[in-house]
C-alpha cells in the first residue's frame, strides 16, 4: 500500500500536485478504514473533502469532516486506534494526537518521513498531517443519504445531501472570521454547476443559531443577498492566494472571479 502512494506522488509534476494527490489517496485510505470499522453507521461525511469525493469539485481539500448522526455505537478513540493500527501495518510511520473533551472532537494523523520519501520535501524530518473532525452535536435539519464512491477504494458513505452540504458552505461564508478562499471558490462552483440550487434553509438557520448569529436569519427568498454582501466586501486577492494551490487547474481562479460569482448570485 505504501509503495502505491509513493509511486502516485512521484508520477506528478510540481510540489502542489504531488502533495495534493498524496493527501487525497491517504484521505481515501483513512475513509476506507473507517468504513470497514463501521463508522458510517453513526457518522455522516460532510465538508470540502466530501464535496470532492461525492461531487467531484475540481479542488483538493485538507481535512476530513463528519457529524454524529446516530449516537449509539459511536466510539471515536476505538476508531482512531483502528486507523493507526491499519496505517502502521501498511508500512506508514505515524503518530496520532486527539482531543475528545469538546463538542467537536478532532485528531491529527501525522505521517513522518513521507514528504521526504515521495520527493515532495528534501527534509527527512518534515511531517505531514491529516485532520479528522467530528461534530458530536451538529445542528438539526440535515438530510442524510447513503452514497457509494469508488475513488482509490469503493466506499459507502452516510453523508449530507447536496442542499445540506450547500447550507454548511453558506454557514461558513457567513460566520467565518477570516476569508478562506476555498469557501468562495466552492460557492461559485456550486452556483455554476447547479443553477437552481437552494440550501437546506432549516439546517442553515439552526447552524446560525447554534453559533450565535445575531442578525435576522436568511430565508429561502433572500439567502443570495446575504452572500452577495459577503462577496462584495472580501479582498479577492486573498481568496485567490488561498485557493490556487488546491486547484486541479490553477487557471480556474480566472473563471471564478469576484465579478462572475456576483453574477451567479444575481440569478
């Protein structure tokens, strides 16, 4: 298994391409371990990596995000131990840290030596991590479904449906305290791919309430206006700088510009 990721990364040209493909393969590997461990009986896959795996957005993602859908049988530490055991059995040198005391539990799976072995870094001690995050008290209202994806490994996911994923993206855009370029790229991509897309308004409202939203809550009629104001105000150079290293085709930043995203919202 480890030989394959080395070969996969070495076949790419350029730092970002090598890093992105290596990370994505390891994400898929971790997801497959989670599937085999029965994680998707209790947890739902969401966030940017879910958008990549489930809907083929042309950008790579860093973290693996989940929400607890059914509490019975959920054991975060047991799952992490299984991930560590399987990765080490496959030849990876890893360390793992985790925090379970908060509502949003997380873990960092740290790979030692891999950046050097793939030729991504000349420094033998440069580590690389994948973050797992699970919200154990997610806002109510998400619509769940099961999807089968075959990206490196066939995996059956319990996941959020498209409108619920979109609601999560809008929540991030409205509440994040800094401009994360990937959020803005994702918005343009959603709006261009699904012209009549509508967010799961119930989930969006509940998520905003849960995170202390003080303004009037968006509705099915005016949610585009809330996003329009956010897009209008953001420094788009920062958006481009954040997202470009994660794109399959970096020139996509010249398609999903501020002006074009605003036009998509005006529809």
